[in-house]
C-alpha cells in the first residue's frame, strides 16, 4: 500500500509510453517530452506535459492535447491508485471527473498507469508515465 508521503513533492517526467491494443505504440509527445507533476501535503496536485519543441511553435498556434496538456485539482490515495479530482484542465471533458492512475515503482521512479480505454475507432489504449522526484 502506498502512503501519501510517498508521492508528496515535485516530480519530472522521465518518459511517457503508450500501448495500442496491448502492443507498444510509442511516445505520445515524443521520446523527449517534458513534464512535471506536483503533489502537496494539503492534497492539491498539478500536472503539465508538453512536447520538447513546443517553444518553437508560432505564437498563433493553438496548443492541442497531443502537443501540450495541463490539469490540476486535488488528489487522494486509494490502495495502489492515486485519484486526481480534476478542477481545471486543457481538456474540458476531464473537468469535474476523477482520473485514476495505478501506481508502481521502478528504480525509485513513480510510474502512473492509466486503465485501458477504448476509442471510437475500437482501439484500446493504455499509458504509462514515469516520474522522477526532484
């Protein structure tokens, strides 16, 4: 069982990999994606992810979720899962809904795994985000 104290602090993204129908599908924002997630002792959290070359986009470009993603709210630990209760997000359909992530540890890094989700096309996707504590 994971304790809240295990996740508190600031973490940087090591990598983000995805599976499509159970097979490796690469890196949603590239192998060199940037990200940070913060968990506070007050039960607040915030996460941001972006492609490494995001800064090179013209200022007139609207960021899309495959380029830049951010959300935040509160969090709680439920067994081996962390539940992010989303208050704000760049994806409006996440607002007001919990995001459940299964936690595991690899060489001291925190791995957050999404549950499999089936898209409208019938493909099933699952993601693992690996974070290293600062």
